[in-house]
C-alpha cells in the first residue's frame, strides 16, 4: 500500500486513522494538525512575543512557529526560555497527556490542567503522538531532548503502548473523552 494521498512510498502509518503517508504528505499532515490546534485554541491572539519552553520538543515548536512568524512578517517574535512563569509553548503531546489523564484516573484525582491550553501553558503538539513528532524531527533534522519521567508515568506509558498495539487509537480516545468531560 502506497501513500493514501499520492501513492508513493509511505514512511508512516497513522495510528489514529490507519492511513499511510509518504514523507511529503506526512509533513503537510503534521503541520496542518499543529496549526489547527493553535487556531482552535486561539494560542497566539495578539501576542507580540511567543516563548518556547526549553523542553523535549522545543526545537520542533521553534521550527514551526518561527516559520509562521516569518510568514506573518514578524507580527510576533519567537523566543526560547527556561522561565516557567511566562506564557509558554510546551512539548505536551498525545502520549504525555494520555498517560497523565490515566494516571490521574488511577489516583482518583481528576486533573483539570491537562487541556491544550491551561493558564500560561500552551501545547500545540497536543494531538500529535511521540512517533509522529520524532519522525517530523528526523525529516527536518531537528534535535529532540531526553525527558525525565517518574516511574508511575513510565509504567503507564508502557501499558498504553501495549494497549495501543492491540487497539489502535486508544490514546486518541482517552484524550477525546477527557476533553468532552471537561468542556
Ligand atoms: Zn504522499
């Protein structure tokens, strides 16, 4: 099976929709999903400065948002920061968020801070998973950072990997149900 859109050699099969895509079509899919999250949650507004928090996927956030800033002729600046108090773009994504949602379920503590935008934290990678983000980074020759996660989160991550391998789209469904519950 070739790429669903242009029939050339695929580089990935999306877990959410089981669609195979080639590198070019995948990049387009990734960026449109990223930008749709920005638009849907109005993450940029009238911001003059957009701060990218220095975490796991900061290079990817910087790469896409810097280009967006150039396209808008510098209406906002894109800067990197280690300051958690600013309005920050972070690396939270489908894998991270679904793990945290499930973890909070197990602890019987419903967390309200796991939405795409919460107070000063913005997560444009929210609906993309690790596999997709890592491939996007690879195709654009961008670096990703190692992230320290605690033992419980690691266990949940492995558990969800197993479930996902049997029931594709599990993480999507967890996050979808969470957002429906909270809205
Ligand atoms: Zn294609």
